[in-house]
């Protein structure tokens, strides 16, 4: 494994950091406060090539690698975690699966709009009774007159209020268990598709998280991803890749909180000296720095495994677990270092702490990651 960026990866890191500092940071507090989806900066993300960063140029993508993508998510999350997850969900669990598992016709139809950012993508798998148990789907898909008709409700759908293309999991044959699930490309404009309530969340407030209601939603038969009955396989492969970018989000979020805490500790004086002179603060910062770097290297390793076409299920689970734990512990320490002012919205660390918690939950809880990891160890 190389610990050095290529010239292209470094250029992408520099570009995204400049964009994040100049265009995202100035609005981060406002969009969090107002629970506002940042349409203007998401559009710019498309214009600078981020919304199709790993998609080939023939489909209007940027042709970058997974390491570059992870770095981009990390840099966005460093100033605003909502931007990180908007890109992560759009790319990892909608756009890339269509590229990697879609038919030539599906790629031609959907990828140019998605990779250019003209349309936003989302992933609809979670249901009221199917969270960690992804196999417990109740949404059904029945073939009639050459079309599938989907019925069911999906919840906690990131990008749900603004996405136009969704990857949806549904039951096509309940008698076959896992082999009775099928994945579909569903457009927002299909008859029977409806966006339900928007969730009022603790964190990631600028990310749109909604319910999706499918009532006799008409989906063309050619919109099946993979083959009929391969939906669980599609979903698991999709989540393995998605965990890399969510882990990168955790690293970026932790890095942003760490930098804020470090700077504040140098500026804040108590008993006649900066609080950074206190050993207790120094040890907290040291622990934060080590945890972040360890998580970062796990993320880059998982990304590199994916680029080398090696099995990345285990490294992505490890990266997701460690990055989630690091994001939570680091942001809590950052608030502690800020003291009372850290508990107010005067500084960004309270937002970082609120945003961090969900990384231990979505795209596989910490407990699910441990099950995945143990499964690889014990097989």
C-alpha cells in the first residue's frame, strides 16, 4: 500500500479543499440551522466534477479512482458533513452501482445526468421493519403487462427530497427468501412514486432525509439492476462500497473537529496561559490525532483495495467501524476542550458532534460492522 498521493489525487484534494473552504464553509452553519438542502453548492459540485468522480468520461464523469473519491468526501465533511453524505449517497449507492452492475442501455440512459450532477441519486432499502436486517423487505414488485408494480414504504432515504433517480430493493418472490429480492432503478417521475414526510434530524440537518411511498409504482422491466432475484447481492455489494465513503465522511468530520479544538486550545487562556499548556488538553489532542490517522489509513486502504479489484468487504467494514468510533469520540473531546462555549452554536463543534453520531448507525451500524468483520475472521 502506498502512503503517498499521486499527483492527480493531490490535485483533487487541493481542489476540493479550496471549494470547501471558499464555498461550503461560509454557508455550513446557516444550512444546518435552517435545515436547508444546499442546492447551490451541490450544483457546483457537479460543475467541478465531483458528482461523477469515479465514473468514466464517456458518461460525463471525471474518471477518478476510489482513493480520490474518499479524499473528496473527507475534505467536504471536514467543513460540512451534510455535503459529504450528499455526495457519498449519490455516488456510492446509486450512480456507481448503475455503472458497475447496470446494462449498457441503463448506463447510457442514466449515467450522464447523474455523473454531471444534473440529477441527484439515492438508495432506498430501509423500511420500518427492515433496518439492519436488510433481508426483511416488505416492499413488493409484481410483474403485470410487461411492467413491475412496486408497493411499499421506504424510510430514512438520504437525498430523498431532491433525488430524481433511486436504487430500490423489493420482493419479487417471497417464497425464495434472499433470492426473492430484486433491485430496480426507479425515477421520481414514475406513476405511483411519492416523496413522503421529511425527517427532522438531530444532525446532518442540511441533508434531505425522507420517506418514499410506492403505490402501484410503474417500473419498466428493463430497469432491473442485475438479474431478477439478485437484489440482495446487489445491495450488499453496493453497501460494501458505500461504507468506504461514509468512513471517509467520519474521518473528515473528526479532522474538522480536531482542527477547531486545536486552534481554540491555543487561543483560550485560563489561569494566565493557553489551555493548550495543560497536559490534560495535550493528551486529549494527542489521542484525537492518533485515532484520526489510524481511521484515515484504514479508509485509504479499503479504497485502494477497491481500485485494485481486490475483495474489500472486510477492509471497508473495518474502516467504517473505526472511522465512526473516531468521529464520535473526537467530536465529544472537541466540545469538551471548548468548554461551555462548545455547547453553544457560537462554534461549529456542537454541529460536528451532532453530525457524528449517525455515522455509527447508517450504512450498517457499528454492531453490523463487527458481525461482518467476525464473519471474515471465522470463516
